[in-house]
């Protein structure tokens, strides 16, 4: 069965950085486009970023463009999200999505 597990969340001060990782199994990782989404307390799921199969095309939500970078390592079945210049409004549970499945998330809290 398809499984995705996100790691790397934590507490960080405004302006800080974090790198999230998502390890996948149960499907041919390299064949799929993959996304990061997030859900802040009391809010709906928000799409954050997408990377195409092969990694040659990436897209970002306007709220994170220029601060976040999505990447993938197909040899390790792992998706990454490098987050720089974090803001309090980036506080959310972050999830990876692929093969029509949303994995278990990781909490990111941006606070001084």
C-alpha cells in the first residue's frame, strides 16, 4: 500500500529555516508528480508546492514563492521542502502528497 511520512518539523524563530523530508513507499516514486500541502489551525488545506516527475518543473503558491524550494531524490524515494525566511503564518501541519495519497504530516511552528 502507498505510504508517505513527513519528517523534519519543529519550532523555529521568524526568519529561520527548516528542511522537511517525506519518505515514500508502495509505488514507483519516480513516475509521480508530488506535492506539499499544509493546514494551519482552524483553516482549510492549502497547496504549497509541486514537483513534476523528473524534477524539471516546480511550482509554488504565491505565499511561499522565493522562500521555499521543493526537490526530490528518486534514488531515495524522498521528497524535500527547504523553507527559508519562515514567518508566523507558515505555522501549520505540513503533508506530502503523491499517487493520490496524503501522508502523515509534520508540525511546523514559527514563533519567537
